[in-house]
C-alpha cells in the first residue's frame, strides 16, 4: 500500500459575522477570535486507509452545547472540491485520496454567530524525481530581487532570500506606495524563525511546488507555492503563492541578486 505522511497540519481561525468568504488584505482578528495552531501527525507515515482528524474548535465565550453546534465541512484540492459534508460533527475523520495540498473550510454556527475555520493540509508522498527536486531546492536557495503582482494592487518591488536551511526573509523595496502591503502581500516583513519554505514535489514539466509559512506576528499560516520555475541559467525565478489555497495568485518574477 502506498504510504503517505502528513508533513504538517496548520490551522488558521478567524471569526466573521456572515457565512460569505470575502477576500481580505491582511486578516485581522475580530472579537479576539484569532488563533493559530500547528499539529503534527502521530508517527512518520500515514497510509491511505488512515484518517486525518480535523477539528473545528469554535472560539466562543462561555460553555458550548455541542447539540446546538452546527458544522459544515468542505475540502478542495487545486481549486476542485473533493469533499462536502453538511451538518457534520465538530471533528471530521477524513482520508486523503492522494498526496497534495488540500484546503479545508469549516463553517461553524452557534448562538447566532458564524465562525469560519480554514485548515491547510499538506500530504506528501513519493511522487516526483527526488534527485531533480533536490537540485531545484539547491538552485532556488539564494538572494533574489524583482516584482510581485497580485489581482488586488499594482505591482511592487521586493528583495527576498530563500536559504538552504529552509528559512527565508522578504522585504519591500522602497519607496513604499499608498497601498503599503508586505512583501508577500500577506503577513509582515519582520524577520522570524517561523518564516520557512519547502519544495516537496516536481511535475513532469519541471515545475516545482511546495509551501511557505507566513508570519503575522504572532500567528502563522501555511500557504502554497505553485509553478515554481528556474531559468535555464539559474538567474531567474518565478512562482505563484496561494493563500489558503484559494486567494491568488500572488506572482513572483525574480532575478538573482549580486
């Protein structure tokens, strides 16, 4: 049986007053209901017949009557829905069909309030050429400078260092404009050991994919890296970043810095 392992399970909780998902600039806490949690899978591997446990821990004041708590789960991969479950329990036991990056969304209703819970699940397997992926990781490490484009603000310049130890830093190139957003559009520019990146798959066309952990001080989110491509001479780098697997693309067009 093909073995999988859960590389990480990162949950981002944000309260809202309506069930509609609205594209945020930088998510801000409401009523203090902003929590981030990182959970590790027990053991080193997860076979396809073992479930990942996702839990919607609603952030409400006072005691919670589970009988009056309504939860609806949906899970998507590459923008396509793979699971939808209405009137579910708070805890969902879900078995991923294959390796990949999954975006889970739970709508939790209780006491006239609605809480949206987002969970990014990264399941990695033996797919891809390991030697090729190692080479891409090594060549991607370094100092870069270039342009970020998004669907929401004009293009802006950044400097970015992707380190071989899996850490990174990124900063806006001055001058900052009236749409003063962080280098990665989400998060903050301040350096932190929680800022990490990793490539875990390479496609047949040579594009690599993986994840990048954004720092919101003090919370974090794990976002997707898609379509990472190095130039033939190793002097250019392009990739997309997707927030919660659905907001984007945030596109990076970089050249190697001196």
